[in-house]
C-alpha cells in the first residue's frame, strides 16, 4: 500500500482545491446576480465648524463604512472617507440589494486600518480588539475612536437612507473631593490613583467580556482642601478609559485610592468606583460612552468608611445635549416648496431661502437628487451654498442640463446643513420637485 499513499494524498489535496474554487465561484456568481443598490448614510450631530469635522465635541478625521449581508454575514461592500475632502452631506456606498448589517468606524488608527482591510465576514469584525495598549493614548485620545451600527434593507433604484449614531469607544471619569470634618482639621491631598483600568477593549461591545491587561491612572498634584467646599481633582477631558464589563469586586472593579495628610498624619482612603450605591444598572463596571462623575467626601481619618464615594453615572450624550444648540432649519423659502416647478435648458426655477443653524453658524448646501439631468445655475448672484445665519437671503436657480427628451425628467431640490436634510417653512421632507417636460 505504500506506493499508493502519495497518490491518495495528491487526490485529496486536488479535491479540496476544487471544492474551494467551486465555492468561490458560487459566491462570485451570487454577487453578480444581485442588483446593485446605493446606501446613503447620515450621522446625527456631525457638523463642519471652522473647517473641522466634528461629532458633537469630537474631531473626525476618517470614516469607514462596512456593509455585511444579514444572511451569512459576508462583507458586501466597504468604503473609507477622509475629512474633509471626500466627506459630503450624505456618505454614499455602492452595495447590493438585500438585508444588511451596517457598521461605521470613525478615527481608526493605522494599526486598525490594516486589520479592517482584511475583514471578510461580520464575525471577523465582532472578534476584533482595539489594538491600543498605550495608556497615554487612552487618557488623551486624539482623535477618539467612534463606532456605530445599524440595519437596512437595500432596494435597487430607490433612495436607501440610513441614519447611524456614533458612540465613543471609551468612558470618561472625573473626580471632585469634599472635606466635611471638624472646623480646625486640615486635609492635604498628596496623590490620587485609579487602578484596574483596562488597556484594551473589544471594538464592538460583546455580550460578555473579561478584563485583560490593566493600568493605573495617577496624579501626584498636592492640593489643600477647604472645609465644606468642593475641589475638582480630576477635571473634565482629563481621564478616559476603555470599558470593563465585569461586574464584581474580585480583581475587576476599578479602585480609587487617595493619599492624604490628615492634620499632618499620612492616611490612605480607598473605595470602589461605581459601587452598589450608585444609580447605575451596571455596578462595579465601566461602560463606553458613559461619564462616571465621582464625588469623594472625606469625613475623618481612616482607610475605608472615612471616604464616602458617590458615583453618578450619566450617558455621555446628556452633557452635550445641555448645550442646546439650535437644530438647523429653513427659516423662509419662496415660492412655495410644495409645488412642482418646470424648467428647460434655458429657463431656470428660482428660489429665495434663509437658513439657520446654531449660534456658531455652519454652512448649508443645496443638492439635487438627479444631477445628470439638472444642475445649479450660479450666474447673476445665485449660489448653491451659503452661511446658515438665519438672516441672509440667498438665491438658488435650478436648470435642465440638456434639451427635453421623449420622457419626463424630474429631480428633488434639498437643502442640507450639519449633515442633516433641512425642513421648516413648509419644506417637504422629500424636497422640492422640479421637472422638465418631454418634447
């Protein structure tokens, strides 16, 4: 039997290779039979201010969109955009019809780019960790990694719009210290540290995740507390950390340690961050996109019960919503935006519009859904973009690109600002309908 073993091995190898080729052909043929479809993605709160693209208060330098088939999880399409040159009011990705899972990743690192370029299935993405083990980049992320996900069913020859919100990949921690002691007592803070902070995290939040390598945040700034007053020790935008989903005190929960002099006597205070006294639904854990606002009250000398630590857990978005920025909108538009207007290749439809945004005005831009048959006429003072200050009135003209044909041609005129389709002043959500009659 020995002479036949090499032959048998060769036949098995050829069979495996043939199956692989046939499988690849089937996947290729399947993709070719599916009709192409375009997905238009918008990101809430994404704005362009002072030449910088922001999601709320965070800069955005790159955006990657991955589209997976719901059935089987194979990658259908992915595309990367760089700010601000190839980012437009809508991020468009050419994919194929069908039910899709869509993931958005902003501000990926170069190391992450290499891994993302090799993604073939959704499971590959779900199994990715953030390749970042430098604590300094955790405390001062520039820019911070943002992640979002959503679903959509794409249909050919239709406007497939998807809105996906981005969330921060880290949690934020701040600390205020209070002294509530006898009048003559003096407390000097010598240092503060928080241990058991994760060095890494999964890219996407899994159902369960065990803490890996940790690091310790420390600050040795000496501060003398004032009795019955609050002193900020870890201010806002100072400490960021990856999430820790383990909810127990045995080796997982972050620990706050305060080194102090109490009337000249060295003392150490310790407490768990986000313990059972907090109002959170995930005690002893840290979740991404949340703000852990710590308030430590020192009442006497001692290691444990002398420091009363209160953890207030807030969704990070709550803070930014308190800025109460005005939602971009159309203040006025004439003539009526609900009518249908007809143009030729020599006669344009003209509109007057005022658009407002926040107290720090951004720009608005006019867009057409059919840029093949229609264009903006920017002669004679007409424009297609302007400042959204709410007071300046702009003129917009739309004209056909060529003489009338045998079929009716139509487009929708839309106004966008801060990556949102604008409404207001009677503007329909689908835009103003403009047509060119057939010959």
